[in-house]
């Protein structure tokens, strides 16, 4: 039999095979770039020696360098000497940490703390605390599935609460004309909210504006919240870091609790202890009594378990060591006060520079705002000019991180801002 030879089949090139097969992810659209990360990327790409990054939300020392607190170093030394294990934490975290975090937030005289009526869980920093809180409220808050945020608010608040299953709406907060608090607008919006709505309140150092209510205004807000039976959810990311006093920065939370409000609270130890990458936080809810606390904590465990099972260990040990040792606690209070005072001094210097340079406009808001961030009032064209011509980077809405300013760059920054406002940059 004659064998008929056939030509060998030609192999299809790999790149053609790949193109022919439609990828599972071909319909996934590109997400919008993060505005803060975009600022940092532009800063890193700039080769000019005068460049300044005022977008990053992390403390920098007087030399513009990341700062690890001395008490953190000492706490780590204690931990190293103790040679602790690396076992899993309970679902709600390190008990010594959550007890100390609750005491720091609510104060030793807090009735719910004394009555063992605060349900608390360790969280993955403040973001994780907000996410746990959002999920818990979406499941169990019986009166509303809508949360009202101040306008503006931290950019991550909206996606956190939407992904938690809550509808997000806003209330008036910032007055662009005065670069201050729109207190009358806030009160009117609170009074017009449906009864028993959830309201998100920045406990201190409002992000991104740096504008906080006064103690008297907080009292008025508390009265309206009580009148409308609203549910207050506090985000306290800067306790101690805002004014330099942990008690002063916790005024709003403690006042609301003392007035009989049941509250939810998110805490972060990123800013006030410099534990950014350690992801240390807590979420808590005040309840009616110890029995109710037990039931609420059981549900918090059910929320946490499928999210991340249990929280990180090392950062919680650092924080609990600092909060639990009188010597380290005292040192921490002095260090967080020092960080706050450096930022306050930069506010004073910036105000003095801008006024002495004859910069058009009112700049007293620079001094009256508090915390890490300041809404400068600079326009988008001005921030663009500052980036392109002066190598100064901030978000387009004019928000700056005061921690990015120091003795070596504040004069250059002030002069550049003055020129941008005058249109001579």
C-alpha cells in the first residue's frame, strides 16, 4: 500500500491563540486613579530639588522625614525581651488593647465603661473599624439604612459605607465663602433628616477641611441629635494629634455619651502613635447593659470572621504596651503633643508669611483649622500652577497636609502660594 505523506499541520503562534481566546476579564474597565496616590506619583517623578509633597496623610518631622515615636521603639524593646508567641488573636483582638482603647476614647468616668456596656473589637486601623461598623449597622440598626456624611468628608467614607450596604447621603458642613464651618446649614440639615437616621461625625480634626465645631457647637449638635433621635457614628482618627490633648480631642464623643446617646465609634492609632503600617484600630458600640453588650459582641464576631478572621498582632501589642505602662503612656502623651504643636507652629508661620507678603484674601482660617489637613481655599488653576511652576504638589481642591511643611520649605511654599494667588507665578 502506498503511503501518502501529508504536510505537517503548522502550529498557530502563541500570540494569535491568546488573541483568539477572549479573556475572562476583558470587560473589566480601568478604575479611576486615586487622587492622593496621583499626587505622590507626580511628586516622585519631579527631579527639582525644591519639590514639596503636601498630599500624603502621614506625619513628617522637622526635616521632612517619617517619624517613629520613641515610646514605640521602647515598647518594641519590651516586647522583644518578653519573646512573645505569634499565635492567632481572638476574633475581637487583643483584650489588653481593646480595654485600653476603650478607656482612652470614653474616659475613666464613662458610665457605659463602668457598667461593662461597651462592645468593642480590634480592627484593621480606622478603615477596618468603619467597615465593621457599616456592616453591623446595615444588619442590625433597625430604623434606617441611610448614613449621612459631612460634605466634604474623607474620600474613603462613601465607598466604605456603600460597600457595607448603606445608602450614603450628605449634610452641609464646609462653607467655601468663609473657609469655615457652615454651622447653620449643618443644623438645618440635621433638623430636616428623617428621625433615627445615622449621622457620621468626625470627632476631631475633620478630614479634609481641618474645621471642627467648638465645644458649644458640639453641645448644640448633641441636642439636635437627641431631639431627632439620630444615631451618631463617630470617626476618631486623630485623638491627641489634633490639639495635643487626648481628653480635649475626645470631648465630642464623651459629651454625647454623657448626654445619654448610644454611639458607634471608630478609632485609629495610625496618626497618634505613628503606627501607619501596623494597622491598629478599634470599633465600639455603647449598649444598654452587660447582657446587651454580650449579644452585640457576638454579632461583631460574626461580621469580622468572614472578613479577615482575626486582626494583626504586633501593632496591637505595641499600642497596648504604651497605653498600659505609665512611663510609656506619659512619654507618648508628650510626643503626640509635640507632633500637634509642630503642626500648629507651621499654621502660625504660614499665616504670618502669607499676610506679610500681602497675599490677597483672608488667611485666618489657616490658624483656626486644626489637625493634619488644611483646606487652603486655593482654586484648581492655582494648585495646577503650583505643581507645574513651583513643584508643589497637593490635591486639586487645595487641601494640604500641614505635616509636609517644615522650617526648610515653608518660606518657599508661602512665596509660591502668594504668587499663585496674585497671578504672578
